[in-house]
């Protein structure tokens, strides 16, 4: 059974934009999760068969850790292969203290064909 998606992000093959941004909020009150104290954030992405596509991709807190927004800037190999991928952010608080977002499900990333793929 596939992991449920909490969001779908579409990007054209070979594109580096739009940048992927995810707003993380607390379920209890809808306020942004404060990532203060985190020493880094990384992206993990795998294809539908679970084969890793991005391992430990460098992500960031573009508006500061208290804003609750995680960001990943695509690299050129990330969007070369058409398909549907599952993506997660791993927020590192040091040592073995890593928190994965989304906490439930994944972000589905769809790399779509561009007009040159139809030729």
C-alpha cells in the first residue's frame, strides 16, 4: 500500500524552479513549527519502487528556523527522470535527534514531461 501524500509538487523535467517550500504547522493550533536549535535539514527522495533519487540533499530554513518553512533548491540531476517520487525533510537537532517531516505521509513530487519530450 502506498504511503499517503500530504501534498503534491509538480515540476517539469530538467527544471530547477519552482523551489520546493513546505510550511510545517502544529496540529494542535495551526501555528508554525519552530525549528530553533536545529543544526540542519536534509531532503530524502525515492522513486515509486523505493529506490533513492536524492539522499541527504541540502535543504534550508529560508526565513529563519522560527518561521516553520523548509526549502529545497533543485539540482540539475534531481529532475532529469520523469516520474512520481516520495519526498521527506529530515531536520537534524544533533547526534541521533532527527525529526522527519511530514510526520505522517510524504510529499509527492511529480516530474512531468516538457514539450521537448513529446517530440
